[in-house]
């Protein structure tokens, strides 16, 4: 006999739990853990997100399931968003079953001593995250928790630096954002208790890119009060090795004022061309064009015009 979940939660028969063999723990988070498991019905390994069956987590699960159902028809490979299989529960736990991916970006960087990634790999990863954000924008979804831990490498040996965005536990439909569980460095609008929307995800992307480029966070202090001051007041510092275009791109994504944050303010940004192949122009085949972020067709001299209205 299963427990009674909150009204509206889909319920799967408890016998489903007997079709899987629990395996190693892949990770632990604020709300639960993720384990590697064998899905006997399909003959494949999967990742199962497990949360305690209590009233608080029911609200979280209900929100996440709503968003996962919204994304049910999305092409996981094209959109670079993790594939969700199914949900079930028993008296003690909730279970969300996803495709099994290899390793998150944070652990990969940690294994490599947080050395900055080569530019070509940063461009590859960022282009894919942009595709994921473009698809979420189509669905009016804000991720709100974009960070290296939530960007998964699919299979580094077979598909180097192919990634997917994961973990929609804190995500929300646009204009329905109720809570955030962001780690430092927090977006400035959260610290100032302002309204927040898609600019939160642009801040998250900026932090991820800064970490890939520099091997460290743009703001850090063990004292959270001091950390908040740094995020709100301190100018971003860049290594001398970064190109002017890379610095401009990061500065635009990490604007203190979310209304001025690129791509949220209706202006063009010169740093966008850093992500184009070769770092010089946004050609028709660039990640910005493919993700809906590039300049208008026929733009003079092929210059990049990353239009803010796209996101």
C-alpha cells in the first residue's frame, strides 16, 4: 500500500519498485539522493532521484513533475535537456527515474584541479546550454539553478563535451517563481529581494562560463554576509589571459542590474561573437544563430547582433 501523495500527483503501482535493483549512490543534494539502478523492464541502467515521502517534499515533487510533464514532448538530444522516464512512490520515498548520464561538470573540473577549460570546449558546452535555455524559454520555464553540478557530461569518451541540463526541482513556470535554492554566488536580484525572471538563468550561465574560463567562482568568501556584499558591490575581476571579447561577454551576463543583464535589455552585446567558431563573427552556423541568439539574417559584414529580445 502506497502513501497518499498530494492531490494531483500521478501515482504508479508500488510493484514498479520491484522491477529495479538499487545500485551505487551517484550524488546527494539538499532534498535527497540520486542512485544508479537497473531498470529491468527496459533492460537499461538509469538514474533515480529519491526523496523522502513527506509533506514538504510532496510540494517539491508536485512542482517538478508539472515541469517534467510540460517537457514530455521535448527532444532530449536536440534540446540538451535530460530525459525523464517515469515517477513512482512507496510509503517512505518518492522516485523520479531519468536517463543515466556520466558526470556533472563540477566533478569533471574537480578531477582536473579546476584548470580552465580550452576555449573550444567552453564554446561547445555553452552552445548546448544555450539550446537548453532556448527550449525552456519556448515552454516559459525558468531553471533558476543553473550551475556546473546541474550540467551533465553525457559520455565523455564517445561524445566529448556533449552535455545536458538536469535538475528541475527549483525550476518554475515564468511568473510562478516561488522559491529559489541557489548556491553562492547568488544573483543580485535575489539578494535585493527584487522580482526575478529569466535574468536569473543568464546570471547562472555567466557564473558557469566564468568557472570554465577561470577555474574559480567570480565571487567567493566563506562568510556569507561578506559574500553578499561582494556580489552586490564588488566589480568582477578577470585574469589577464582572457580576451577582451570574453571579458565583455562575462561582464554582460553578470551585470548587477538584471534589467541590464545581457540578453535581457533590448541591446546588442559585442562579447557575443566570442562564442562563434573562431571567435570572430556569428555566421549562420554559429551557436547564437542556431539557438535563436544571433543577429538578423543579412546583417552587414556578418557581424554578431545578439538580440536581447530573443530571451
